[in-house]
């Protein structure tokens, strides 16, 4: 039920649409999700109908008091017209405006899903009390979000925190962004799998990050080297960010982070080799703790804790 | 004269002590400076006596309404106990407290000199109107400062903005910080000279960055390559910072930046090769414009525009 004080949270990803009701304290009261079938360009209205039905059902036919949304980028922000890389059905789709219309003009706010994760971890997870916090999502892509001096840094167009395109090896592999040597080009799940296969790993057909993790856990040296390489790249990127922002806490989440120490141990070792001055070396690299709920909790924070977590001026 | 509304600004560097009176609009009314003779450990009180005399004379025997200070790091901040790398006479010297005592307890504020430069350029220079600004100082060391969403980011201990330790080449040369491949290890003036000499440049005895710049301007290929290498490293560091912070403007100052396009052209080319997404690629890399006055103007901003440029809470 959309009880008094609960807000509606929405998390739009490449593989699922999730929605939940979140209490004023950030507790996820209930949530539902549906898979996003492989969606095609031109099928945007079908996808919208699916989401709208999910949201109306969850709210029991009532309007929520407010809605927060996390969505894959890129997007126009704060307008909230979205073009999620992994959802070709939506290109410049006016998601924020559609949800506002669906619920009679209640406040609706939207951010990049990696920023939503960082907000959630800062509010209710591994970053509580952090003065300079970076949340990193390592998954099909690599993204991130920043909360500095108690305020989210969203940037002028909603893309700040994008550590996936920190340059960790200027002569490194080409990146999907058009650049080269970005963290994402090395540490995104598919890049690890590709690297491992090219270096002699014999994964099962259609092997993914999960299979690679299993192989690494079982001791396969190439699979372990793939995580070592990705973790080391992560450590370089965090080293630069820590010097630049005096970070005290970095929380690493996303699907690939379920590999745990396979990824975090080389990240910490590389970080320590590059960061020797106390103001940056004290930064802790820790696992994110909210898991798949982070997207919904962070989205809810946009409307429950706007002083800290909603940065667009004059837009409601 | 310490006219009404003018504040006293102080800039403590490795080669000179400078002080000035700055009007409420950020205009430098008058300034004086004395060289810091090669100072030795244990001679801290002599250096202090020199500075105190300079300040009292400049104020005509009156107390200023407030004092802002930029000083080389490291330091304890916001306490303002300083240990400038290039001033061995001062180690944990209580500069902020001493100046407060000198002027009967008027407000005294102090930041790292690279942050002072960034503040000055944002307030009155190349960064006016920037929403996400990085000022970089390329000199004997490489430092920087950030002004994001209209507020300086000083960090918990006064070291934020330190782009000199962005890791631009994980396997690069060792850095004075104890790490490896930092921007500073490649782009600080002495590193360029050392690299050029090691690659066959025949500089004059005691050759410095100035001599190297002259050689590069005259077409010496090794000297030009030294600037190309440093500028490229600068471009990599700025690429990462632009992605992370959605920077719109980066201003490059400091002694080595007098090389102008010798440094900025490779920085822009490398930046463009690594930054392809619009939210970051629109960032402009420009020369700083305030020159040697930046330190004083930025220091004055700490007390004239504290809402934007003074970040320590509860400390005055």
C-alpha cells in the first residue's frame, strides 16, 4: 500500500524494471519487478505500458506522494528524457514527464542509476557518515556517483561521478565511449570475459562474468588474472579520485562486485602502491552493502532527502 | 593603506613572501614581496620576523579587518600549521595562529596555495561563471583546486583538488610522494628538464624550465618532446577529472604554464583523444589569467567571499 509518507521508487535497468515503496527512514517496504524482454527500437510505448501498469498496481490505484527514479544513462537531465544504453526501445523517452502525468503532477525526480546507487549507500549503506564518498558500480558497464560534504554531486547534465571513464592506461584498449584506456574498457564484466578467453581460458559456451568468477574461485589462473587486472585498474582510478577529492570511503557494488575479494584485493593493493600521502591513503575501499535494493533506495532519497540528494535547482 | 573594506592577503611560496591589500571587489590595491633566502631548518623564527615586519609595514601599523593566506603544503588544516615542502625553516609552524596574534585576533583564514590560485581564477579570472572548475598549477610541483557548484572543495584536511597525484601512467616514473606515474612526476618543471637532458638535450649549466622553454621555442626537438610528454600527461589527468566531475573549465597556471601552447596544445589533443562523450568533452582547457597575483587574490577571497570560498565549518 502507498501508506502515508511512503514514496514510490523506480529502478529502470537493462534487464528489469523494478519499483518499490520506501518509508521516510529509507526502509524498502515492498517491491516488485518485471524482466524487460529484449526490447527493440520503436517498441517504446509497449515498454512504457508495462512500467505504468506495474506502478499503478503497486500503488493500489492511488497516487504516491512523490516518485524517485534511477535509470540507466545517457539522459537529458534534469528533464529526465532517457536513452538507456541497454534499452534500445527508449531513445530520448520523456520518462520523468510520463510518470508525472501518470500520477497527476506529484513531484517526480530522476537520476542516473549509478548516482542512485551511490546515494543509497551514503544514506543507508556502506557510506553512512562519509564526508567524501564515491560509490562505484561494476557491471556490464562501470559507473559511479559522488556525495561530497554531505551533498550529491550530479553535475550540470547529471553525469558527474562517472569514474568508468577515468583513464587508467593511456595506451589501453579502446572503450565504447570512443576513447581509450578507460576503467570501463578494462573492468566491465564482458571485458574480463573477453580478456580471459583471449588468454586461454576455456569458458563454457556463452560464458559470462558469473562463470568467470566461478572459475577464478576454483583457482583457474587465467580467470584469476582477469580479476587481478580489473581490480588493479579499479585501484588506479580510485587512487586518482582519492587524491582529487580527498575521498574517505569508496563502496564497490554492481554484479561483478559479487566476486568480492577477487576484485577488491587487487584494487586495494594497487591503490596502496599509488597512494602514499595520508590525506588520500586513509580512504577505505569497501563492498557496497545494499545489493539490488540500492537503486530503489537511492531513487527514494531524491524525494525524501532532497537537501542532500537532489541537486537540480528550481526543478521539481 | 589598510582602507576600510580592504583585507590583507598573504602568499607564502618557496622563493618569496608576498602580501597585498585587496578591495572588496577582488582588486589588488597594493602589494609587496621579499625573497625567501634559502632558509634552513631551525630558522623558522627569523622567517616569521621577516614576514611579520612585511605585514605590519604594509598595514601602516593598523590592524586589517581580516587576513587571508595561501601557503605551500603540506599543512594541518584548518588549524593552519604549515610545513611547506620548499621552506624547510617551517615545519608544523603555526602560521594562522601567529598572524591572528599579530593582529589582535582578527579573522584569519588559510588554504593551500594551489587552492588559492583556483579560487582566484574562479572569482576574478579564467573561471568566472564556471559551474565545475579546476585550476591547475604547473610549477616546481603540480597542484590544483576545485570550485564545484559555486563552492570551493577543500576536503577534510585541506588537500582536495590535488591533481598532481592523478595517476596518468601506472607504470610511470616514481613520484616524490612515494607513488608512481603521478602527473607531478612527469609534468613538474624539474622533471621535464631531467627528461630532456636524459634524452640528449644539451642545456646550459643549471638549466631550468625557462631554458627548456626557450630551447623548445627555438625548435629543439627534444625540448619540444619534453613539453609534449608533460602536456599529454596533463591531458590524461584532466580527462579523468572531467569525466568524474563534469568539469566545464580547466585553467592552467604556474611557472611552467608560461610555455603556453607548448604545454596546452598537447594537453588539449590528448584530452580530445580520451574524452568523447559530450558531457565531458565540452570542457575547455584555457590559460590562467591572473599570473602571480592569483595567490593574493585567492587568499583575500577566503575572507571577502567566505560563502563560496571558505569551507571549514565552525572555524574562523
